[in-house]
């Protein structure tokens, strides 16, 4: 539809993309733990499924929801990476 406006603002798209990028980074960390096969492998698989579900379910138009999920993902990445 020519001339139609999007309900997303440009910075909403950036925020959503940032959340998706970090979700991908978290996925990589959890897959590495699962593939290592240690005591944490099964829990990593379960956690990975939960994160995927949350990322898919977040309303991309709900900026506060996207930011809240992105912050939780960031915290979890920092936990898994440990002190640097």
C-alpha cells in the first residue's frame, strides 16, 4: 500500500534486531554446552528451547517487552561467559 506508515519506528527495529542478535549469541553458547556433553548438557537443551520459545513469542511491537527480554538475554550471556 503506497503511503502507508509502519507501526514500527526505526529505533524499534534496531532494538528488535539487537535482541535477536543477542538471542543468537545465547543460542550458540547453549549449543556449545549441550554438545560438550557434561552434566549441564540436558539442562542447556531445555533452556535453549525455553529461550527460543520466548524469542518467538515476544511481540515485536511491544518495545518494553522486547527491551525486557533483551536485558534478560544479556544477563544470561554474561552468566555463561563468566568473569572476563
